[in-house]
């Protein structure tokens, strides 16, 4: 069998086995990489040379930090506080959800965890407001996917790594802006289609997402630490991008 075809077969086998046995696909992929490498006649050093340690540390570090932020409720806290800014202008709630979800996706967690979390938050808010949950859910999903190609998010990190390997450098910002633009265009289209301007003012009942109770939820020490770490990471990344490369 052709070596390239065999590699694709192994890839599908890893995914299928992971779903079937409920195993970690990443760990399976490492083991299968060693097998396919040996079949292809590669030495151990050549196989290990294909492991990008820098990319691995970046992905693990960012994912771990924002996994903590998700588990201790920091992401949900930020979302509720932001939505509370709408007050009685409830037609702004989908827009705020879009902006907050996009920001959260862009500065670290990426589209998968943020999309899953914020879609639940968005639908819950819509139900409490008595509005169509589709617009709210789409606002969260479009923003999560449209703002995830950044140098901090996993999708952006992979984009930079793979593009540089292929010989394309300095493309992350144009790609990021292009994807964000299409997310905004889609949000405008969904807002028009689902008639965002017809959302009833003050539609949230007591205990709803924009009530006074949720407008100023308390913040714990662990959540404060997560926000501080998040801010520090974002500033460090911005400083790195702005600094000229050393000669």
C-alpha cells in the first residue's frame, strides 16, 4: 500500500478507535505515529523530530489556563456581567453576546470550549427573555468560530505553525481579519433575518439574564486570579507581536 494512503488510513483508525473506546485521540495519535514512522523506514530521531515541542507547550499552556477559567465559572461570570450592561435595551443582548464570545474565543480558549459554553448561556438567556433562541445561539457560535484565528487561540497557533512550515509567513493577521469580517457579516445577516429590532424592551423577567441579580454577580478570589492571568497573557502576547524581531 502507498505510504501516504497508509498514513490517512492510520488517521481514520485513530479517530475511530478514540470514539469507540472513549480514549484520548492525542495519545493514540502519538503511538500510531511511531508505528507509521517505523513502517516508512524512519529512524526514531526523525520521528521525534516531527514533534513540535514549542507548539505543544503553547497549546497545553493556553488550554490549561482557560480550562481553569471555565471550571471556576470565570467565563460565565464575564458573560453575565457583559449582558447585564444591556439593561432594558434588550435588543442589544445578542450583539453583546456576539462581542463577548468573540473576545473570549480570540484571547485564548478558542472556538470549541467557548462555543459550547456560550451557546448554552445564549439559549438560556433567550428562553428567559421569551425570544427566539436561534438568533442568540447563532450569535455565540458565529463569534466563537469567527474570532478564533488569533495568535493566542489554538486554531490560530496551528494556522501559524502550519503556514510557516509551508513557507507562508506573516499571514495570521490578514487571515484573522478576513475571518472576523465574515463573522460580522453573518451576524448582521442573522440579525436582519431574525428581526433583532423586534426584541421587546425590558423582556427579561425577574431572575432572568439581564436582571439586577445577574447584572453584578460576585467575583471570587480564584476568578480574580484567572482574570489577572488572562490579562497578563494577553499583554505579553501583544508585546511579543509588537516587538521587532531580533537580528
